[in-house]
């Protein structure tokens, strides 16, 4: 298997794990910031162990911090939108990311999109219009707007390896630290710590964030941002 094929497979596996978010975020009866803080707290422990095992040192520079902020914004805004609107709305609007990736790559790197990329994004856009032909008129517009902002941040996540001196693994770890620090303390106000809450948050932290972003980081090493998104 070629490196490019492996990269695409890793990105695909990360997408499968990300898709668990809609179900498990709804399952945990906590506020969005509590959920996002604790799932990232769990994730940074798992991801930190992965970095230690692979002997990967954390790098801090402008490109890494850009990726970290995008990472934190993606996970935080997604949790908020998932509670403010339907899980389907949150997920579909977040996946407007390919459209933003094309514009951002053009803006930052003067990289003109290929016809195939534009065609794929048009298909995404048409699909979103079809999906929301009724939903946007009756759904929670605030939640839909937050989900769209999550899509903008998600585009930045796909670009983590595009800038000079970037390091996607450092960006992911620091993004998890930011999310954990800003959200974990909200759990002090929660009262439901039943099996569904604990089980759901463990699945989110270990698989939907930590393992998913390990796959994402490995995939982005050999997969262009537009292709990955």
C-alpha cells in the first residue's frame, strides 16, 4: 500500500470515529462546555501517551498555535451546536469545511483549486441545500450558525500541515489542552454521573477525539488538505 493510500485510509478512519460525536454528545446529559472540556481532558491523556510512546516532541510556533486554536474551536463549537440544534444539522453544517479549505488555501497559498475539487465542493453544497430545504426554516438558527463556524475552524484543522514549520500532532495536543482548560471546570456544576454519562464521555474522549485525531494527524502527513476534507 502506498503512503498516499495509507494517508487517505487514516483520514477515512478518523471520519468514521468523528461521526460518533452526534450520538454520544446527545447521550451525555451535561452542558456543551462540560462535555467538550472533559472529553478533551481524557483525549489529551491518551494523545499525550501516544506522543510519549512515539517520542514525538511538542513544537510551539505560530503555525502550531494556529492549528491549536482551530482544533479547540472545532471541538468547542461542535459541542455547542450539537446541543443547540439537531445532531444531523450540526454534523452536516460542520462538513461545509471542504468549501472553506478551498478558499483558505487560495487565500494563504494562492493554490488554485482543481476542477475535481470544485466539483466535489459543489456536490457538498447542493447536498447541504437539499438537506436543509425544510430544516433551516424550522431549526435553531443560532445552533446552525455555530455549526457553520465550527466548519470554518474545521477547515483550519485540515490545513494544520500546510504552513511552514507546522506540526499537526503538536497542534492537536495543544488544542486539546486549550479545550480542557476552558471547559473542564464546568463539570463541577453537573449532577448526573450515571452510567450513560460516564460511558458516553469515555467513548468521546478516547475514540471520538484522541484516536480519531491520531488517525487524522497520520493521514495529513501524506494527504493534501482539500483531499482530506
